[in-house]
């Protein structure tokens, strides 16, 4: 046996970018950070979320009302909350 055969065999990892990743090295860093795409538009990001729970009967009435008015439940809730807050107690 020769000296080379006695050495433990290691897996060789091929270096595809010996001089560095060309895509990363070609970009220059700018002072302005890139804008991230968001699911919610910027104009709506300051809105608050409200969660409510309804019993089965009230929920069914609410869903029927939404279908009759052809409105989304979230929109109906917004209108109801605004109407309620505009009325004197």
C-alpha cells in the first residue's frame, strides 16, 4: 500500500464561483434600501384589527344580511361600527 491509499478519502466540494459569486459582486450597495413588497398597501397599514365572536343564530343572521346586501362581512362590520359610534349613547 502506498501512502496515498492510506489517506482518508474526503468528499470534494466543487467551488462554482472561485472568484466570488458574480451576481453578488456585480451589485453595488446603495444608500437607499430597496422597497419591500407588502401584502397590505401602505395606505391601509395603519388600520387596526378587530376580532369578534358571535353565537350561531347571530352569525347566520349576519351572513344572510351580507348576502342580501352583496357586501363582504368586513365591510358590513366597518359600516355597523361607524354607524354605532356616530349615534349618541
